[in-house]
């Protein structure tokens, strides 16, 4: 990639690549549009919530998810790519003494397929820089006050690797169905800015 090319805004670079594929007869505008529309129509935090609820109710699935999330997702008919290039997913588990939160310090990389479109604050410089410097204070701003003895790990996403948080299962949910458990899980819980 030439320096000139790399200095273009990402949208212009994507458009240039698309045009080259179209010129080469490999695809069409209509095909590209329908692939993106299909991907976005299925990208939603309800996907991430389903994964979490399964992990809470099936220890073997949880173990597979933490070891190789991309493979485990397919058991629920999900994938990170939606037919497009698949990114590596790492699922990070909250415990009684460890809390995880995700960010992309460079731009706004995010597990779109599982969480849907990212919230606007996720893309803001303020979040991206301060969550790395002082995660405890940033989480408190989101209303999540963690005990001092809970260690916080900040995971920095990249073009190749995305992260999703596996929140702790709330107390007093032993009798709930997997579907009802999934309804408890929020987008912020999957990012790590909320407990669930
Ligand atoms: Fe990014």
C-alpha cells in the first residue's frame, strides 16, 4: 500500500478497493450493497446476549467460547463475518475479582456482528483515551462502581481482533430460562461499561 493511499480517509480507501473489484468484473455495486445490508440487518446486541445466556447455562459451551470464540459462535448460527472477512473474536470473562472493558484506542473497532452498531461515545476520543488511563473512574461515570480489590483489564481492539465481555450471571437467576437470561444482557454489559 503506498503512503498516498494509506493517507486517504478509510471510506475513500474502501471505495477505491470496491471500484477495482467492480472494474475487474469480480462483483457489482448491487452485490456489494446487498452483502452489507444483509450483514447489518443481522448485527444486533441480541446476538451477543444469546451467546452470554448460553455460556451462563452451559459450562461446556462457556469453556469452548473462552478458548475459541469464533468456533463456538457457529453453534448458535452466528459468525463474526456475516459472509465478509471474519475477524478473530476473544471473549473475556468477568469474575468476582476481575472486570473487563473493551475499547479501540486507534479508531472504533468493535464486534459489530454481535453487538450491532457501536454507541457514539465508543468512538469519542474522550472514552478511547481515558478508559486506558483510568478505567475505574470512567466506569464510575457510567454508573458502574467497582470495589477497589476488583482488578480491571482494558482490551484494545484492532482490525484483526475484537473482544466481547462475558458479564457475571446476576444473583437469583437460577430458575430463569436461557431466553429470559438473554433479555437481561445489555449492549453496555457486553462492552464492559455495565455489570450486565
Ligand atoms: Fe479501530
